[in-house]
C-alpha cells in the first residue's frame, strides 16, 4: 500500500495543498501584507474553461471596454496604450507601464480617470495585478489563483487587497470584485478551443496582446502543458 503525503498551509485566506514537498514558497502575493490593506476573498467560482485561459483573460486589458462597460472601460476609450513586458528575476513575467481609462475602475471612483496597472504572473496559474488611479488614491491589489479541476474546468480563487479604503464596507468591496468576475466568466467560457493554443500562429495577436503573447511563449518555453492544446493531446 502506498501512502501519499501532502502539505497544507493557509495563506491569503486560502488553504493551499501540495502533494509531497512544496517546491516553492507561498510568497507570490506580498501585497497582502501591506499595512492598511483590507483583504476580501471571493467565494471560488467554477469556470468551464482551462486554467491558462482564465489566467490569460486576467492579464488582458483589451477586453475592458467591451466586457466591463461602465466599470473598467467604455467604447469611446478602447485604446490600450503600449506597455512593456519583462521577465522578473526569479521567474515569471511582469507587464509594466500599463494604463487604461476607466469610468469606475476603483471602488468609489468619482468619474473617469486613467488607471495605472502592473501585472505579474508567477507561477504559471497564479496572476496578480496592482491598479491605482494616476495621481494617487489607495491601490487595489488582486490575486487570481486558477485551480484546475480538469483540463477544461477551473476553480477561480480571487483575493483582493484594498489599500486605505475606509468608505466601503466589506460587502460593497466583495460585490465590486464579484460583478467583474461574473462578467468575465461567460467570455472565457466562450473562447475556443478551451485549452490554450501556445502556437502563436493559431490566433491573431495585436500589439495590445503583448502580455498574452509573452505568457504563451513562457508556458511553451517551460514545457507547461496542462490546459494547453499541446497538453490535451498528450
Ligand atoms: Fe475582465
């Protein structure tokens, strides 16, 4: 009889489990420790698509003005200003100097404003972002953990840290984040194939997809297969 051991640890309000010894520390969301940050954990949501599709959607700005109209974007402000993507020293990718005009992109935002974003993905199925209104009200940090159930079904865990927000109760912050996640879910579920193609010739990419392209290359480079077209063939 073979005994399987696992390690479990609570971090960021989520219980993480690893069969065997963890290869990495649970240190990918340091923003959770920022003093004055209020943590909101959404109830996990089932998304009928692959985990890499869920992550890629989280890293994408180009859909804001079409999927999150009136919150994260508007048709009249659909342009994604150019940004840069860099490899971070201990593995992973970061998109920097991202900006997007949003009518109500932060809880309690008083009118449309340009919002600054930084995105990070590390490890492959966990992505984080920091967003802040240009000129400075408290930042919003979000971590998305895409937990695979099958190659084409994912449980999305979303944790947000709201800095210096004393005007909204927890339910209002929860509802703000959940509304956006609920708008994303049918869009991700409609993408085909559900497993992410890592061959860049399969889908059309534009300049605003710089992070998506880098993400697909990064997965391919490390031979990551789960939830990808290549992985589904194995
Ligand atoms: Fe979205």
